[in-house]
DNA sequence: CTGAATCCCCCAAGATACTG
DNA sequence: CAGTATCTTGGGGGATTCAG
C-alpha cells in the first residue's frame, strides 16, 4: 500500500499534487474514466492492459479514499461495480489532457513507438 | 537508476508523459528552475530540502538526458554548474502550474499543513 | 563547490492461486 | 464478476564516505 497522502506532510503544493496523482497507473486510470464517464471493474482491467487485479484494486481504493473517484456497488448476481470520477477528480482532467498532448507531440517528434492507441482511447 | 524513458515502450501518451515527469523530485525541480530561471547545484540542494546529493545528481542527469533541463559547467575554481529549463522543459510549466493551483486549493480545503512555502517558492 | 562511489533497505509492484 | 490472500522481487531511494 502506498503511504496515504494524509500521513506524510507535503513540502509544498507541487509536492502534494504530484504525490496525489503519482504511481504507475493513476494517470491512465483517471484518463480512461474521464473518456468513458463510467467503467466497470472488468472494463478497467481490460483498458489498463498491463495491470494485475491486485494493483487495479489497490489503485482504485487509493483514488477513492483520496476523493478522486466514486465507487458504486450494485448488489446483484453477478456482482457489478461501477467507477466514475468525482467532481474533484474531474478538475484534474485538463491537466492530464494537456500532459497527454505534450506526450503525443514528444513521441511523434522523437519517433517513439507505443503499444496502445495514440489517443489513449480504448475500444470497449 | 530509474529505467530510461527510451528503454520501456509506453502504452500510450498518458503513460509516456507520466513516466517522463514521474519520480519523487522531478516536479519540484522543474518548478523551482522555472521560478528562478537559473539555479546552481547548491541552490537546488537547499531548495529541495529533503533531497540527498545522490538523488539530486541522479534526478538532474535524468532530466538532462531527457532534454528537459540544460546543464552548464563553468571551468572555474571553485567549480560552478548552472541548471536551467530547456524549451521543451518550459512547455511543461503550465501543467505544473495548474497542478500546483489544484494542490493548493485542495490543501486549503482539507486544511492540510505543509512544511515549506504555500507557493512553493524558495527564498534564496 | 559539485559531485562520485558504496552499501543497504524498504516497499511498490509482480506472480500466482483462491473466493463470495 | 469483482475482487483477496500470499509470497516474492526489483529498484527507487537513503545514509555515508570520498574526490577533483
């Protein structure tokens, strides 16, 4: 488990913000949730191609505890759980969007190959 | 040493961009360099209060190799080395700025204490 | 003053198997 | 379907010492 954001006193706001969206998968997770509005656990698992169930759950829990995403459980058989961005989470979208644009530009300029889609959009 | 950005094929642009500015100190380093235009090694060491010489050098080298900062060596006694953002590095400033604003707002709302300055500005 | 060189540790992340 | 439970590991990062 990553150290909770509340448990470590940040040096400054930049430090705080970077720690809050840091980690290997948080950026993509937020981005995919933004693109699809709402995604189920299995859909996220297929979107983040290189993630294991453990890391997916762990990252989702951290983002939830952190107030960036909302988790909705439907008590059905079979189970169904939906994830979506909270209002606070949505405030981060412009940032991720611009960062993605910058990343795309850099990759084009440097001719860097990638595994997935150019726009970071999944198909399902 | 962190795996070089060129050596790991990114999943998508978001993945790429996050990996390129990831790490514990890169964000603050870029931010401080933006605020002061140019900083010497020792000034950076005092700005990033929680960094060790090893991590400072390592992070600076990664950012340099990555084309985000420029390193200028003055062959004097005593030695003098200056760091500044490159053009590509400067393109990242708006995002860091936006992220910092978001972080400040969150910290104010949640009443989170911090160690350094609210604006992430150092004094020297 | 600006680093380099070691040694070491912790924990984020991976692999695998299992469950309500 | 949506997760847990263990075990393992790689390397990011820390502490300390030395150097030009």
